[in-house]
């Protein structure tokens, strides 16, 4: 069974070496595939030091596009499972196998590594509020409870990979909107509790004004996902 | 009531210049035919409204505008909004196509590396 750990990266020179090194002991069991989204720092040079698969975007195209490139590659090359992993060092390697085992055991299409399965204390006030809000929207739209809709730590099977590489997929920030569409498309989603680490360097994609534009874009994208007809979703099957 | 001759000539000359520029850009392949239709429509609608001035007056009447000039301006403004929307659609389409090209390029490059049997990327 072909499995891969997929890491989309953009300018992660401070963390990527440590992240890839921590994952190297999975080699043999998992292929490590990094999608470099057109980094212009030392990231490409650092990646070349490792014997891993590297897909490089010649132009920076955004996190969603990088994720899609990696999943397209994995899908076309017959991989059964993809574990999505961040390049900033937040995701703990020790949870890679539990996510995969949960997907394999339960037949779930997407297994999310959830930080907030019990409560939102760790998230802080505003983030906790935003997560509760998106969680509520997902519940209202689909009747499915997802506690951590913004987690990028996920395990996808081939069915889910196929959904993520379809044109219908909302790519700007594939979070709550993508999950709503996935559930509406008939994919089964589960969450597994994980304990994330502090990121090695850099900061979240959603800070300052970006957090506000993220909220607006996400709400609009969710509305579009809800308005999509079942026919649209069936065409992607 | 008719439009003064000077205004008619001025409007037709302006529309003519616009149409000549659009046709010339298409001829020189600086502007694609599929992106030129709104410009041509704008260029043709001005002489049409000059020819059918009564239509402009009718539009002024039903839109509640004070004068036919403000109706013309309102239409011009509407056309500009339409053009901007058209450009947004074109840019979105281009961005989507560019994304596909970038993804295809990245995957093909990795496939070449694998076919060559070299373990590391040569970027």
C-alpha cells in the first residue's frame, strides 16, 4: 500500500530541515513529498540535501494550489493515503501513524488531527471564538460536528484526494468551506485528538488584517459551497 | 427635439476613433476578438443613440434623469462597470489556467527526475 507524507512549503528555511529530518524515519513506509510553492529563500537548497520527492512550483501560487499539486501527484501515482503535514514544525510526527490507522480502521475518507477535541482553551479567546463559529456553521450546513476545522494535519484516502484535486475544490484556504463541500460530496470525516507543537519559526497565515480578510473570504466561500447544487457535486464523482 | 449638429459630429467622431483603435488593436493581435466585443458594442452604441435620439430621450424619461447628457453618462458608467466585471472574469480564468500550468509543470518535472533515476531535484 503506497502512502505518503505531503508537506506544502513556502519560504520555510528556518524550519524545513528539522521537519524533514524528523520525518525521515518514516521512509520506507511512507514516501516524503514536499511541494515547494516557489520559495525564494534557502528552502529549495535545503530540500535538495534530502533524498525525498520535491515538486516545485515555478511561481508562488498559494497554499491551496500547492496542496492540490501534491495530491494530484499522489493520486496519479497510485498512492492510497496522504498525510498532510505543515512545514513550520507545528505538526507532531508521532501522530502520523495514529491518523493513518484511524482512516484505515474506520474507512473514513478524511481524518483530522484535532487540537480542540475536548475544549478550546489552548486556542485563545479570539481564535477559540472563530473556531466555534466555523464549527457551528459546518454543523448548521451539514449536521456534522467538526471541532477543529482549520487544522491542516489530515490523513486523506484516495477518494478524498480525488475530491481535493477536483476543480470544484475551494482553494484559497481549504478549511471549513472545503470540509462542508466534502461532507456534501459524501465523504466521511473523523477527528483524532492531537497535541500540536509550537511552530519553529514564522507566524500563522492568519494574523492581523489577514485574519479579517480570511474571515470574509471564508464566509463567502462557505456560502458558495452551501449554494452549490447536488448536480455540481455529482459531476465530480 | 433633436440633438445639435455639433454634438452629433463630436459624438460620432469620438465613437469612430474608439472603433478604429479597437479594430487596429485586433488587427495587430494586441487585443483578442473575444475581449473586444464590449468595446465594439460601446463604440457602436454611441452613433446609434445619436441616430435614434428619441430613444435617448425615452431612456432619460423612464430613468427619471434630468437631461439626456446625464443618461449618456449613466450609460457610460454602466459600460465601464461591465468592462471591469468582464476583466475580472478574464483575470480569474487566466489565474485558473496559470495554476493548472504551474501544477502540471511541477508534476512533470518530478516525473522527469524519477524517469532519469536521479535521486535529487535539479531545479
